[in-house]
């Protein structure tokens, strides 16, 4: 669609709120706290059947995180305690009872 400049600006400014107004997100039928009740009431008033509930998903949920490289699921080998750094291998130049002369 090609619009004249003044028509484009007019349509664009329809989405700009006047000074002093604040946009309210999460308002209306799909507001988080009353979503189920509002949609149920709307379906009742419109005489529309509720969608069927699929309690048993076709695929089991996989909670393993995806790999950043290939997208496959990662296998967790070890989990470290919070605020603990994993220890590296011992320094071979340090002396201990096994490599002491």
C-alpha cells in the first residue's frame, strides 16, 4: 500500500496519546488477573463453545536447556553449589606427598 505523506502522518498520529495521558498495558479482556473469567463470560455471551483442554500433551515436556550451538538438549553432568567456584586440576609443579622426592 502506498500512502501520501500527510495520510501516513495522520494514521501514525492516531496511535500517539495526547499530552498528560498514560498508556495502560495489560488492560481489558486479556488482563492477567481476570483473563479466565473474562474469556468465559465473553464465550457465554457470544454462545461460543470453549476450546477443548489438552491435559495430555503429545510430547513429554523436556526441561533440559537447549544448546546454544546446535539447539539440541544438553545433558547436565554436574551442578555446583551456589557461590562456589569449581576446582581446577592440581598444579603439577606443586609438591605434595605423591610427587615429593
